[in-house]
C-alpha cells in the first residue's frame, strides 16, 4: 500500500489524501458502536467510535486483513461539535486500534438510522492475495 500525499501539500493530520493498493477489495458496511448483542457502548462518542472501529476491523479480519489494509474510511457523526470536543479521546481510540494506518477519510454530519448511535463508520480495505 502506498499513501498518496502530493509534494508541497501539507501533511494531513490523522488521514491520507489518497491510498494506492493492489489485492482483494473488501467493502465493509457502515458499523455503529454496538456489540454482538446490539447494545451501544456507554461513555459517549469516543466509546462508540472505538466499538465501531473494532467492528469494522472484525469484518476486515474475516477477509484475512488488518488495520494496515484499510484504504478508505467514511465517518458519519450526529454532531460535529461533539466530535471536535472529543477529538483527543477519539484519536487515542483510533491509534489503539488502527496503529499507524492512516487511510483516506471523510467525515459527514447528519442523522443516523439507529436510535442512540452517535457514529457510523464505513471501511474499504485491500487485502493482499
């Protein structure tokens, strides 16, 4: 995998401008911060982010991949001010699960289908064949 950050552009914080990869493509549906029983993580947005990321990585693992194979993430949050206020805690949860993997990312604010969900994360991964 190759992170694509054009020369002269400032390095983005926590993501890459693009990623190039070869292998088996894995598309993970939007995951929210709930466990196998459908219970949402307690503790607010950062706790739900950690669980949603863990859920995404569990699906990627089913294809034989890990965090280093994630090429793209799309995050949907219900409140971007809450996201900004918890950025430090969210970053810590991200680094604990994703390590040094910084895929291309987008973040959107809007409503989510599941009541009580504060975040939903979609992932694309490319796992070497």
